[in-house]
């Protein structure tokens, strides 16, 4: 395991290379974004002068569909060391923590259980897609490349409602924006149980009247609560913005991330019950190693007060290797290795504008973009302490290209009829080729030229100053998973199509009560099944439906109660195995809920308590085995200090009841495998604001 110093040096080297790449791209067109809701003079409403990343037309708070946003102040007060922890604030979402060092977790959203570790949740960072087209699973993404303290907006769109993004957002989309502009200097230093050390910093300021810089960094290390669980990671990010002319703004940004982790892998269920902090003796020296770099150039041209032309270009380079021991039979374990070398290049442009129609302001976004992604992939099994002893099961290079057009229109016809229309068209190209001998038999050939058009429509109605209703319908899609999309013989496989219907209401009473409720249904068809080895067809359908709700109640200034919950019901409607029809989809908790209380009896002091519940879920398609639900209690204390450098001291106790629990369960070779959750842990930190 490299030392923390070696990780820092590696991050520094990569950041320098990423910065050089960004400067080299500076002459290319790039991207910024702006939005408006009610017109240029509406107080507190974004206008075309606000630069974001891609042209997101609507603010989440004004959308006709469910979208939850956390801003800088929310993230800072939560004082998280991993961005995944923010999902606990979103109704109906849960994280199934795999507890595999350096490996992305599974995120649950809208009846899908494979976000993050698979393709059920799209993720973009300042417009750059984080989903990996051909990684451990289609759509895999790792949020550790982001510094929590640099977040300006963390927005979760429920369902495939945004036309700005296509593949990998069937359950929803996570759109993260980093801080751009502003004057700030912040530091968060924390230490805790099991050797935890966490250091975050963010700085933003003006170099000259026409130049602005935003920087962020993160160093994190910990020993873990189980043997062989040590991990270290570091991230550096920077953005330089210059007004090259009164109407032209250019921004260059770069990001570097390096991580090295050990992993204790899974326990069998019987072992977990005997010792939830143990390790199976058959686990070898598992772990993961990752290097990630991305660079981007943005160009923002203001045509006039009502129109902006945005363009962007970016590149991402990534290397990721993981070693994983797991049961391969009732008595034997084996270690496998997966290595990915990923390269992504993207560019595009959009027009963002507004029109005056019948005394109202109509907003629109129209754009084009293209993304080319290639991945060199190697898969070995039966390793001995990370040493390859068998021929590769897979040794190949894949390419997936996407050319897309998108448009979105907000038409406030009347306070009772605020219409939103969206459309996205994607066309894919690519292929797979073998780089050397393989022992596996997965298909590898040309892509079958898939294409899809995804319509979206929504209606928002301001019934009263305190009540808003909304309804929406949206279509999304997913390409055939894994190497199936590259099946030999030109099989005409279609995309799996997902259609979501949602109705919701928001109630706000004088800042004392805020309540939101949404009912939703997602139906899919065209799921892919294997007919025979190497032969596939579209045959399968699923229904997902549920409720999401949140309540914020502030009965008096010193006390705030926040609660959220979500329930999901899934059903297989059509399957090649008739016995599965009517069964529930595996890996989706029946519900998730949280209750948070904050009490501030004195201006400088605050006490918090949080209860988090994750429901039961099925481990197999036949619903024969079920993971147990669990509930955890967290406690917190914070103190605000004044002076030349204001600070905030905080103390957190997680799993205060020291409850043994499993954050993830699954079946491996018929064996019930468990990811043990952390025991009681303590985290103490100091946050400083230097401006």
C-alpha cells in the first residue's frame, strides 16, 4: 500500500498533466450554462448571466417532476467525507454499501437497485459523464473523484426526465455542479475512529478584474473496521475563468484523482453472525487501484440579453484495477482481477434563450453533442495473491460513440398551466475487438447501430401561493447490457424502453411547514434475454411503482424536524422463465426512511439526532431469500465560533447503538454473502471560513 505521501505526489503529477491538457484544449469551443424561470428581473431567479455547465433549462425547485437539490451550505453542514453519504438526504433513495475498498456502491432509486455499481442512475460532473460505458457493469461510476467541499449544487432528478442526458438515467440522474466564481476560502479537518483522517479545502477568488480561479483538494485515509481494509485517496481540482471580451468568457478546468485501497471482501452469513468484523481466511490480498484525470474547456458567448451560445470540449483518462476474492462453489474461493483503461472525448454546443410570448417569458435550450468512449478490458480469474496464473477470460477493446440532439422548452401559459416539453435523440456506433487470446466466450463484434428518441412532457400548476401541483411523463432507454450489445451476427436487438408517469404536490406554509409528495410508476419493455449461447432477443417487461415524501417542520426557531420516506413495489410482468412472472425485482429495498432532528437552544450550539431505516429486499429472482432490514441512530453536536476566522467544531457518532447490520447482501455461487456495516464510530472536525 503506498503511503499517503505517495498518493499526494501521484495526484500532483497527474494534476499537472491534466492542467497541461486543459491548456492545450483552450482554443477549442467549450461549455457554460444558464437558466431563467420567470424573467430577467424576478428576484432570486437565475438569469442568462448565470454560468453553469450545459444549459439546464429549469431549476429543480421549479420543475414539473421530482428533483431534489442540495447546495453548498447543505453539503458543508453535513460534513461528509464521501459524496455517497448525501443520498441519505433524498427521499426514497438508499445506498447498499458494498464495503469493497475502492469499488463503487449500489444506489437504489425509483425501484432500481443498480445505480452507481451499474447503469440505473446517470451521473454528470459539470456536464462531464461519469458513467463508464464498459466497466465492471454498464454505467458504473465513482463519486470519490469529487471533493464534497467544492459542490455548488447536487441535484437528483427522479426518472429519465431530463432531455440533456440519455443512456444510464433510467432510474434518475445525478447532476453535480462545482463552485464557479465567488470569493471564499474554506477548510474542513476531521479525524475519527479506525484511523480516519480527512482533509478538504476549497478556495475561490479573482486574480484580476477579468480572471477568476476556483480550487479544491481532498485527502482521505482510514484503516477500516476490519482487517485488510486500509484505504487512501486524494483529489485535486481547479478551474480558471477569463473574460476575453465583454461578451465572451472562457474557462479551463482540470481534475486529478488517485486512490489505493485494500479490501476484506465479503463474509458468509454464518461468519457474519459469529463475528461481524471478521474476514474469511480464503480472502487474498484484495483491493483496488485507480487513477482518474479529466480536462475541459468552456466557451460562453452572450449574443444578447436573451440568447447565449454555449460550447464545450473535454477529455477523460482513467485506469482502474480491482482484485476480488469470492466463493465460486460451496467449498472453494477464487480471486479475480478486472483492469480497465478508459478514454472519453466529448464536445458539443447549445443555444440557451428566452422569448417574450403573450406577456410571459418562455425559456428554451437546443443543443448537439457527441461522446466517444473506448475501454481496454482484461479479466483474469484464479489468481494467486494478485499474480496471474491462467489465460485471460477477456482481453478486448470496446468503443461506444453517441451523437445526440436535445431540446427543452418551458412555456408558462398560465399560473395553472406551466408546460415543459423535452426531446432527446441518440444514435450510437462502435464495436468490440479482441486484443489477444481469450478463454471466455462473450460476444465481440460490431454494434448494431442502435438509436432512440426520448420524449418528455410535464405540467406544473400553482394552485395557490402555498400549494403547487405537478404531473409528468418521460421516456428513457438502456442499451443491451455488457458485451451483449456487441453480439456477433448483427442481431437486431432494440433498446430497453422505460416510461415513467408521475404526479406530485408541494405544500409550503409560511416557512413553518414544507411538505412534498410524489406518486410514480415506471414500466419497461424490450428487456434482453439469452435464447442460446450467443443468441439474444428482446423479451421481458417490468413494472415499478411507489411513493416518495418529505416533510420539514419548524415549530419554533430552535427546533427543526426533517423526515423523508419512500416505498417501492416491483413486479416482473414478462419473462422467459414463466415462474418469475409476478415476482419482485431482486436488490430493491421495499422502503427507506429517515428522521432528523436539530435543536439549537443557544445561538452557538446545536444538537442533532438522525434515524435511518433501510427495508428488506430479495436476494434472488425467485424471491426465495431476503436480506434483513436495519435501522441506525446517529448523534451530533456542533459549536459556531466567531472571530477573525469563524469556525465550526463538530462531533458525530454514527451507529450510536452499535447495531450489527449488513449494508449489502447477495448470492455468490449459491452462498449468501454479506457486507458488514460499520460498528459505532466517532468523527470530530473543525471547519474554517477565512473570508
